[in-house]
C-alpha cells in the first residue's frame, strides 16, 4: 500500500480528555523548578517516534527553563536514521539518548544516567535562577507524553546515585502517574530532586497518523484506538520501511499486505486459540478457533519489544 486508509476515524475520540489538570499542576510546580528533563519515546516508550512523541504545547507552557531532551529506548530505533538534531530541546537545549530503560535495573545504561546529573548542574549554574538564586539544591521537573519512561528515569537515577530502591510507580501502559508527585531525591552531591509528572498529550493532534504512531508506542491505551486497526497500520508501516523480520518470525512464505493472513500466522505461531461453542443440529459442540484479537495484541507487543526489528516510524 502506498497510503493507509484510516476509514474516517476521529482521533479526538481516542483521548479521555485534554489533560488540562496535569498542565495546571506543572505550572504550579514550575515556580520551584530549575531545569526540565523531557522524556520522549522510542517505544514504550522516542526513538520510534522522536517527533510525534513530543507534545508541542509543553514548549508554550514550560519552555522558559533550561531543558534536556532524553530519547528513551534508542536501542529499538532504526540506527541508520538520525532521530533529532542538536539543540532539539524546548529551549534549544542538549539531548541524550538512552537504551531500554524499563523497570529492571540492569536495563538502564550507566553512561546515560552518569551524563544527566552533571549536565543538569552545568545548565542550571549557567542560567539565571530568579527567585531561587540563594538555594543550593536543584529541583528538576520531568515531563513528556504518557508512557515514555519518566518514572523509570527517576528510579534509575536514584538507584545509581543514592543506591536506593524505586520511589515512583512504573508500568507498561500510559496513565500510571496520575498527578504531579512530591519531590524525589536522586542525588546527594549535588543535592538534586526530581519531580515526576503525569503524561500530557496535545489537546489536538496534527493528524490521525500521528495519533496512530503514539498508540503503537503505548502513549494511548490500545482499546481506545482498537488493536485491529493498530495491527493493520503496523503491518503497513513495516512494509513501507522494508522491515520484513515478521515474515521469518511468524513463518510466512513472503512479505504480504494482508493483515488477516499475518494475524493467522501470528495466532498459529504463538498458540493464540480460543474455545467457541457452536450450535449444530445435534447439539452444542465446542470448537477451537484462532483468536485474532489476541494475535493482534501479540503482534503489537513483539513490535514494542523490538522483536520485529529496529524501526523509526517518523
């Protein structure tokens, strides 16, 4: 397919609200913030969507502080494509890229965690602190769209610099952090606190395709979009970028553009079947049938885990 038919879907129906409460809370917390760390998704999470995975409204609301952009899960992105240019932060600030920064401590590359604290200190020291000029501690606001690893970043820094366990909940789907939390210490020297915030999406996305990319990377709950349409768009996106690892993984003869055929092979390869009761002339008969919704979910999960190749959707 040269283009994808979204069937007249309205992206506005995918969101429970425009998350104005989260923005109000961030504005209130901004007064005591010295710097911003913006996480953006690779997948789950932003190397997969380094552009679509950012909320432009955050620049309008919060873009008056020093700013660092963290690209999470860069190990899942296409290594041949440069995700962002230098100075990509809200205020033209620097960016660093992370590997798979999940809930497991061993997944976080130490090189990234070691970069962030001295980089924040350097930016803050070289910027006016206004009413916080006499304070010796650093207060950092961590922002981004839903499910991009903000809480995981905080916990990782805390483990590295304080040798402490996690202080904020993490999860594999959007909406785990519901409100701006209290400050969390992540370093002793310099004394540094990070504030976790709820993921905030733009009130209006530029296109349905941008919304679909966000959904594929877990920034929007699957059921709000529909796993079937998401799986079909994912197949279209993989074929368009000539990423054919799914052919071997699911035992297809060749690459194809038929999502029904692909999901059939996914269901067979992953053993996704369900028992269905069928009415016949001689009574009820239980039959085992392929579970296509479960197969669509497995297809999406394999993509998010990097098992279908390193892909950049933008």
